[in-house]
């Protein structure tokens, strides 16, 4: 499944746990496995340009979030401040990156594959990924 709206709805309707993130440092693909009571789906991310994790802001003692990577919020969008800042080279990161898609086209070239932003907000933290393609595989887990 490649429809971003359907992927978002499918994962949000599952009330899943983020079971695993399979990604080798600096590789252009990653797999996110989501599970819910015996059902697993894998979100295949291709053309990974940027991956970031942020630790959850756990409240004061006694108000802590439950253990595990329970997904509170999931979204895939083709428009976000993170995508805009990344494509424009305006994230404030050290070092310039020349952005190419998987077909080798620079961002200024005709046919450039504009990236999408995947957000997974879990009880343990937030995962943000900028990639070119997200495909939901309901049989690969």
C-alpha cells in the first residue's frame, strides 16, 4: 500500500506498538515494524534522507508514561516545516548536504522525487524520518 492517507489510517486504527526499527547507519532504506495482538505490519521507507529520535518528556515521578513503544500518534505528510527546512538546507545543522533522490536527480532537476515526513510518537519518544517513499506491507512481518 502506497497511499499515504490509507497507511496513516491503517496504523492509527491498529493502536500498535513500534516493535522494531531496522536501519543500518547511512543506508537509504529502513523498515518500521508495528504490532498489535498478533498482527504485524512493516512500513518500508525508501530513499531515507534524515532520521531523528527524540526522547520522551516524562513528567514528574508518579506521572511517568508506561514502558514500551506504544504508538500514540502516527502521521505521514508531504508538507511540514521539517521537510521545508531540510529541502532548503535550513535546519541549522553543521555541514551542507546536496540533496539527490534515489534516481540521482538533484532537488532542482525536473522529476525530483519530493520527500515525505513520517512521524511516530511513542510513549518512549518521537521518531522523525524524511524519505522518498513509504510502503505498508501487511504480509512482511
